[in-house]
């Protein structure tokens, strides 16, 4: 075996590991890039923003009722369900932190957009199903919930989210507070 082939064979496992790691980081949300431009990621739900949020003994903040959420959310794991319930019941809080999963390409501006696509004139929420397939979105929301339960102020929560999730991708741009939201 010649020297150059020996060096190449020696580096192959490292190269394969690097490619696998890079692929995992780029696919954090499990939405293939070709779907970003073509597949709808929203579904209307029956829940309205005027519905009374449900108190939860495990949290210092309300959670929206699960019934009325899209079937995909109702069929998801409990962490994902709670993240959707939190966003639907705590719009201002969810809008106060960015998302770092790479959903900027979907037009998302805050973490709230990973869960809620919009609101009708009658107050019904239209849910975005993006977060149902994205562990980064759900992890950000659960960290926010945990830090809120600990009584930390919004600035501290935002700093934590920024420092812990910047490695996953660029942040969503956030809304201009003077614009009044959506």
C-alpha cells in the first residue's frame, strides 16, 4: 500500500464522522429543504385566542387546552403538546424569544411563529405544524417555560436562549415592538 493511500484510509473515518455530524446539525428540524418552499406547514385549529387557558400545577403560566389543536399536535409527544399549549396561551412570552432552528427560511420572525401561523378576525388561531417536527423549537420553548417558572425576567431568559441555541443557526429576526406584532 502506498503512503498516500494509507493516509487517505486513515482519515476516512474522521471524514465520515464529520459529514454525519454536519448533516445532523443542518437537519435539526427534520424538514427536507425541498419541502420548505413547496409544502404547507399550517393547519387551522378550532381553538380561539379568547379561550380560557388551563392552569397547570407544574407551571406558573397558563397552557391552552389541547382539544382544538390540530390532530398532528394532539398525536405528538407530551413535550411537543405542552410547547404548542404554551405558545397558544402565552403569545407575548413566545414572541419575546427568537428561534434558532433555521426556520427563518419559512418566514418565521419569533418562536411564536413556529407554533402559530396567524389569527382570524374572529380570533381563531391557525397553527403552524413546523414545531411538531422540530426538537430545537420545542427545546427552546421548554427552556423558556422552565426559566419563567423559576421567576427569571424576560431579558435573562432571552440571554439564556441566545447563548445556548446560537450554535444551531441564525436567530429569527424578531418583531419591531413598535409595529404592534402581526
